[in-house]
């Protein structure tokens, strides 16, 4: 091929690539955030990343009775090939603080854990106070606008002088939250009584340019750490034990934190497997000091009832204090309820045995995998017999990642997402099964 022809082909190639990108950006804007959009610097749509404020959340008119039957979006964050990456998606602000049938249980557990464990799970430094206050205002505003029948406004004052401020009734817990000045509690306590998420408040220190954890309400860390080890430290220290942090995450996270605007919220999800649905310490992260014979214990549990514990996370920046708010909340999915979702058992089995070595260790997959492998093999054979997959189906991340294939089809406004599996019982809460099992001293 001569030089001119080569150049011509490159120009044609580039213009096709460019128009594909433009079409995609228009498409993202049209369909909005309902389709999970992988966020990389070059893929920002027009409104996203500008200085426009975020749109108000859309009201979801469910009643406290309906919440008891409401399931949230079905997360399936299983990727293959599996590399440690940021894996963040643009967040539809309606899903910042999600609602589901576990809400009441989580709020009650938060209170129990706060009173019992104090600073192990709830702590704040004085320099984070203004950010916590701004967060309290934002969470209140969000809950009232997104769930008008679940959070009602008894007093709607501006925060100016003593006696001013808001009074809200949480119609699910029936608690009245008096947030008038002077506040009777720390702002994070009100936040924690409104939303079922764990909250981390991160501020940039202008002196060294590093991002520090200045306040946290984290009753559900799952057991691999507690907040007293993290408060007052910066992001690198917080992630010191995270596999491949230095090589795969550190740089992109720093760049992201530096640029992220208040109208650029994102979400992500990670996961591991455990045989319980406890919130403060998962069995898989228990230590022998508190629960000896872990291996014996797990063998008593039927593999089909093992749960994938998804840690669903969001990140957003507050406009006034510029604090970064990181939220996390666990959601449990049993292996049984995902059994007829194409490739899910195959992906889990593959990751449990062939995922990156340090991730396998960090998630303690070695402890559970041999107990689950026979059952996962049965499910894979079953999927083939049902024609859901074949020997030729490629084992890779599914097109609806990070959600189940039915995320867009099995939804209604009263019940939320409806798992189509005949064996899924919507009225059951996984946490109820563990109610009668005594907790270890650390939970
Ligand atoms: C884009 C931003 C972030 C990314 C990509 C990220 C990524 C990760 C990853 C990969 C892990 C290991 C667990 C997993 O598989 O998910 C982790 C753990 C953790 N992250 Fe982040 N993270 C981010 C932001 C934050 C922020 C802002 C905080 C707030 C302080 C935070 C706090 C934590 C904590 C406390 C852990 C547990 C660490 C441990 O096991 O000791 N992360 N993060």
C-alpha cells in the first residue's frame, strides 16, 4: 500500500471512530443513567462534568407498608477477566440512597451497633464538622424528595439561628428527627437514622494535597477492618491492604478525586461470599478468637444458601465544603436465587479458583470455595440442560453487568425489582434466618 492510501485509511478510520463516540455520547444523554455507563475520562456526556447542579430526585411514591416488599436493583458485579480496576459507573441520583425491604433492619442494627461499639464504628474529627452538617442537609433533602411518603416534613426552616432548621418524621421507624439548631446530636447520627448506608467523609488537606477520612458512620464494615483503624488517615493508608492498590488503583483514584465535580456522582460494587447475612462482621472475616472452628461451622450450611455479599458503593462531592462522600451498603444474594441466570454460576466458580491471587486471599475465597464447588458444578450442568448456556458460551462479563439480565424487564413501581426465579421468595429477608443464631462477642 502506498503512503497516501495508508494516510487516507487512517483518516477514514479516525472519523468513523469519532462519529461513533459522538453517537454514543448522544445515546448516553438520551437514555440517561438507567444504563450503567462506565466512566472514563474520555466518555463523559455533556451535562455530566459541567457546572450545572444535579437534577432533583424523582419522587418514588411508595408507602411504609410497600417498603416491606420492595427489592432494590439486582447487582451481579461478576467480571471475567477479573482485574483490579476502579470500575465506577455514572450514578443516577435517584439511586444515591436506595430503599428496600431491609431498610428497617439496617436502621435498627445501626442503632444497636452504635450504642454497643461506639468509636469502633462511628467517629469524627472536629475539622469534618461542617462537611457532616452539609451532608445532613443533603441527605434530609434527598430522602424527603425521593421518598415523600416515607419521610415527612414537620418543620421546614432554614439553618440560621437557634430554633431554625428541619424536623422530619421517619414514617418507617416512626422516629421524629429534630434537626433544629442547636443540634442535640452530631449531624452524622441524623444521617445514620435516615439512610441505610455507611458513610465516609473525606477532605483534602491543603497542606499535603492528600485526601483524609475526617468522619465516618460505618456500622457494617463486614469484619475486615473497623473504623478506629482508618479515621484520620489518608486514602493510601486506608487502602494499604487492598490488593493491587498501588499498581492498579492509586493513580487513577487520585486523578479522579482531583477532578470530580459535585454533579458527577458515581457508583461501584465489590463482592465476596459468606454463609451468613450479618452486617458488622461477616463469618468469612471472623477471627478464631471470637469464633473458633470456622471451617466446621461453614460446612453445616447448605451451599445453596451461601450469600454473595455485594458492597454497593457511591461517591459524590458536596458543593459547599467540597468533601467527598463515600457510601457503602451490603446487599445479599443467595447462590440459589441466581442459579438460572446465564453464566452466573460459571463466573463465580471461575473467579473463586482462578481470580488474581491476592484478591482470592483478601476475600478469603480459599475458605469457602471447596465447599461450594460441587454445587456450582451442578448449577452449571443444570444451565446447560435447560439450554441457558452451552459448552460454547463464552465465559466472560455479561452484557448487563453490573446487574442481573432481568434488571430492565422485571420492575414495577410498587414492588421494585422482581426476581423471576420460581424459587425466589420475595417476602423473605435473608437477615431473618440469622436472628436466632447467637452473635460472637465481636458479633
Ligand atoms: C474510586 C474510588 C475508590 C475505589 C476504586 C476504591 C476501591 C477499593 C477496593 C478495590 C477495595 C477492596 C475491596 C473491594 O474489592 O472493593 C477498597 C476497600 C476499601 N475502601 Fe475503597 N475505593 C475507593 C474510594 C474509597 C473512599 C473514598 C473511601 C473512604 C475512606 C474508601 C474506603 C475503603 C475502605 C475502608 C476499604 C476497606 C479496606 C480494608 O480492607 O482494610 N474507598 N476500596
